[in-house]
């Protein structure tokens, strides 16, 4: 493990503590674990919540014993890297999806030390300088949803329809796909509702149909 930044033993985070009974969120002490092989430890500058948190809560966090720290989508600065991680270094600003077997980085207080979270290297990306930590923390799950749906399923030249292309999760398959693959595709109301999302990118073709089709099965 490579580490040049001193980290605390724990931080005060926001955790899910109950299974459907009583107030589910409380301030809890979350231990700061060190990264294993293929992991990075991130000092969290911003974190966000998405449906993943409440869906995991409904499943009792896959058998884990609460409390479980929330804020799995996050952005921050790498403070330690595990064995085998060579392309991300201590001090890099990143956005990441925290390890689902660990805790998120939602801090209970705005003062003092920030939160810390472990993430797998393959779920961690360097943050562009033009993007704030706050904005970057909202991206990981949306982007991964797009990646999971498109990777190896769409080839150059395919025609693809993305329902809800103007919504939060729909923006990313549209933009990513436009850069990487398909010269022709359709996204319902993406431009009409949110034209600012396409600044600097070629405008997509649009469709008002409600059907959901793709040219290639996943």
C-alpha cells in the first residue's frame, strides 16, 4: 500500500441504522479502512445519494449488520492506494462509486475532517479540472448505468434509442455513445427539454415515440 497522507482511525458519518423501524438515519462512527489490492482510499470532498442506497436498505444491505455509511457516489482526493494500483496516485482528484461491501462518505457535520471511503480502482476516474467536486459526486452511478447498458452491446454504426434521454440517467448514454460509437440514434426529448446538455456536442436526432427499441440485443 502506498500512502503519504495521514488518515484518522474513524470519522462521524451518516449511517443507515434500522431495518424499516424508527428513524433510519443517524450519525455513526465509521472506521477508516486501508485499501486492499486494487482499491483506493479517498478523502471525500462531496457525496450524493441515489436509489442505490434505499434499494440496498430494502434488502437489508445484502445481509450486512447496520449501521452502513451512506453516500456511495462520491468525489474527493486519493490518500492511499492498494497493491497493483499504478495509474491513480495519492493526491489525484477523482470521482468514484464506493465499495458496496464498505461504507460511503456522507459526513454528519460540515466541519472538521471529511469522510473517507474505499473504492475499487475500476470504479474510480480522475476528475476533470473543469468539474467541481460537488458535480462530480453526482456522476458515478449514472455513468455506470450507461456503461453497463452499452458496453459490448453497441457497435460503431448501430442505431440506438435511449428513452428519457433528457433525464439524469439518460444524459450519459446519449453523450457517451455520441462520442464513442453510433453516428445515428434517437433520444426522446433530450434536446427539447435540456438543450444545455448538448453544448459542445453534435445535436442528436430526436423522437417523440414512447416505444423502446434497440438495434442489437444486450
